[in-house]
């Protein structure tokens, strides 16, 4: 996730304000870790041990606690605990399994989906989850107007469904047509055309079910401001997020902590821990220090250089399966990036093996294409660009560019799973380019909003970026990047756009796999950028934290986690 160019933009993992590294207020009555009780019996339906509290160090505050309006990891982490969708992914994998829908079926045309819903499920406000609620949620998203149609606000709706009931900009026809509640446990969703990614995309938090009563009562869709800076003026997403999940929202103090408590009326496996506190700590070293000091129980985005020391110190380091890609982007809107020989020269000039070995932890591997090898559609036979400085120089000469030069952008104040040290990556790549005879002008900016805005608007000529997959389909990688014209890439390749449209719509799974393998080869021949790494991001916990299952798509539930003294 990773989301930033309309309508299929690169996911911008929005970073909040910087929290002081001193972590004032951690621990004690302000919400520090406690380990009272034995963890409760939870899974059999018994009440959780509400004396237990787990404190998790996040890299930032959520943007807002409403899946319809976010695309960043820290918002999504909290939303997954409070809300649920019709389907979800299996623990630790990407296969689709039931959630609020027990089963589903689709007609022969692939456009009418019938979902059979769980009975007896309640939203946190005590109202019923039923087919009417499902249709209310889908119709809410479909009928967004004004600023809610901005790709910076309703990113995932536009990524999956395209347009709205009344498009106010240059948007395609919506994939969604209608929803009918045939009876309380049967919701029928009709699409405007067949889509092989529809079901898998419903596992995204963007399509979580929210209480219709709470949405209306607390102004969920009251959003003002601008496309670049939306302001959520209603209180739904900041004070009253209301789902069906294993945890309920309790309170949120920006810059300090967000608190959720166990939902003792949850329909599924009840939470083992009574309270989860998400504490924003923007600085990576500060998160590590907080864990070592006992101020938090765990944290995400562990710096690769910290892994060995944490393990030697007795802490647990868990690794997510590699489901991401780090890449160098080329903007072909003008010279010299519109010259294929120049792009090929860059690809041969960069020593990706040394970059990955030097800057990434064990488990990272050199990327040859824009999707990870664990995902179907991967093609072992794509064109590759081995490190070869002499060939790079030859290609530069063939390009006819008299003075090869590039403006190369990298972000500051950020660490991403696919890019833990952007400045370090930049320096190694810059040295390789200069050794091949390409002059490099460095450009840097803070990750959000400056860097992402520069990239998304097409201002950056060459840039570092990446993506963590949202669900297990190649469309979520190469479709997200290359299915529509985007300013950050600066090209219009209709053959590629059409091929990706056809692959997304193809109902036969074996045929889809062949299509995506062929498209991956086309992409690497065309060379819109240079993928260079797939990583296994690390999460750290203190001893005694058990039951946390790392997910390739960050679908990680805290209700199965237990605490002991450790």
C-alpha cells in the first residue's frame, strides 16, 4: 500500500507529525504496558481479561478512522481491528475467506454476486448488521460527490470501482451498479461488467461495513478543505467509528495514543487482551528505544540494521512474507527519459545486487519485475538488465544524447518496508550512474506531502518509490502502476493499457495467469522504471507477546494475541 496519481495512484503511506523521541507520557496510568491476569480464554467465547493492555508503537497517527477515506498503513492497522468486510484474507496469506459473508456465488456473466451474510452480528452501537446495511455502505461510496470524488480522499473506491453515480471529473463508468437486500441475510451486488478482482478487493479495509446509523448521526461524509488537504469536519472518523470488529473504539488523542477495547459481544473469536493502545512514534530509533525500555510491547517498520541487536537482546523479530517491490521510476514525459536507450543504460549501470546486499536485511532479494515472485503471474523469463557499466556506456552512446544527465529525486523523513534508508539507496545508485557517465542532480523533499506531490504531479524526472500489495492479485501491482495514464510515469502506451484491462476482466484463472506473465515481459521490455528489491519487513515484540501472525497484506488481527510476563 502505497499508495498517488489519479485514478490508480501510488499508495502514499501518509506520515503524521513527528513525536518527540523522549516519549513523554509513556507507561503507567497514561497507558503503558501491563500484564495482569492470564490472558483469558477468548477463543471459546469467554470474556477477555480486561486487565491486560498491549501498547503498539506506530510510525504515525491514522489520518482518519474510516476505511473509505484512507490509503495509509497506520490508518488501516487500526481500522482492521474495529471494522470487518464481507470477506477477508486467511491469516498469514492472501487467499480469500469468509468474514461477514458466510458464502457467495456469481452468475455466469460474472456481474451478479449474491452474498449470504452471518446472522446475529451487531455493530458496536447495538444496531443490526444485515443486507440493508451492506447496501447502505455500497450506495454511500457510490454516491460520493464533490471533494469525496478526489483520488486523495476515495482512493481505493476509484482503484477498484472507477467512477461514481454522477462523475464530476474525468472518471470512467463505475464498476458498481446496484445493491439489493433480498432479505436480511442476502445481499445481491450487481456490477456493470465482469471483474476478476472484485471479490479479492473486498478484503480491503476501504470496503469495511460501518453502522449506517453512526455514519449518518456523526457526519461521516462531512469533508471540507481541498483535494490536497481534506478536512474531516464530522466526528464519525475521529470520535465515533463504528464497525463489527473484535475491538471497539474508545478514545484518540493525536500525537499521544489511540485506544481500542475488546468487543465482548463479538461474533467470532473474542479478543484475548482487553485494551490495545496505538502510540505514534515517528522516529525509528525512538521506537526501538521504547521497546527496549519497556514503554511499548511491539512496533512495526523495524530498521534492518536493528534486527540483529534486537534478537541478541532477547526480543522477538517476526518477518512478513515478501509482498512488495521497491523501484526506480522513470518519467517519460520528456527527454532524456523518453529515450529507451537512455532508460536501458540506467538499468545496466545500477548494481542492484550490491544495493540489496548492502542496504537490506536477510530475506531481501533482487527484483526483476514489478510484482513479487510469490504472486501468480510472475514471469521467470522477463527481460533483465544485469549490472554492466560498459554496456551502459555503449547504450548512452547509441542514445545520441550528447550530455547524459538526470534529475534524481529521493524522499526524506521516512522509512518504508521496501526503502528503509532512501538517502543511502540514493547515494549508491548515484555513484553507479556517475561511474557510467550520467550526471546526477539530486533533489529531495519530505515524504508527505512534498515528495509524493512532486512525484504524483509528474515533477520528478527519476525517483525512488515502492509498493506493498493490498490483496493477492497481479492487478494490484502492475495494474495499479500501469493500467491507466499517470503523470508520474508520463507515458501513454495504449497496447499495455488494453492488455491490463483484458487481463483484469478475464474470468478464466489459468488464462489470466498467462496474460499477466506476458504483460510482465512487455513491461520490462518497455522499461518504465527499474524494480530492484523485494523485502521481508520486520515487526518486533517483547518476550511474552504471542499469537501475532504477520501478513503479506498487513491484515493482522490483535484479537488472537496473548500476553504473558515473558
